[in-house]
C-alpha cells in the first residue's frame, strides 16, 4: 500500500519510491499552500490533474490548470497555492540524488514550520 501523510494544507501519497526518483500525488485544499521552500538534492516536475494553482518559482507567480506541466530546478524557491474552489491535485515527480523530507528548506510557512 502507498504511504499517505496528512498535512495542515492537504495530504500527499507516495506512489513510487526508487533510488533515482520519487513520485507523489499531492492534494491541496482550497485556499491552502505548503511552505515556500527549496531543495539541495532534487528537482521537481508537477503535472496538474485537477484544479487551479498559483505557483511561485524564484519570486515569479504564474497560474496553472489541468494538463499543465511545471519544472522546478534544484535550489529554485517554490510554492504551490490552490486558488480554486475545489481540491488541487497534482503529480510531483522528484529527480535527483536524495528524496527525504529533510531536504526541504522552508523559507516561509503559514503553519509555523519555517
């Protein structure tokens, strides 16, 4: 069974966990967002499968919808916010040398985790 974890902003589910990649299904509740963060050891690719997102990458904001693909380079500061009325669901593909949760450097966080 896939590993799921609830967070104050929604939840994530690990779909695939390999030495060279990790894939997650991420759900963000309306109006919520995980922390503004970056990673030293991985890049990420997001594929929006439901909802509307406002994604900030290195200070630049853009809106995305179902079918859009977003690339987040290693060390790029990024944040995903759900700007729709329904849950935002996207697939996150992590590529790199390490995929642990301790490779998250939080810059700011609405839930006191930074």
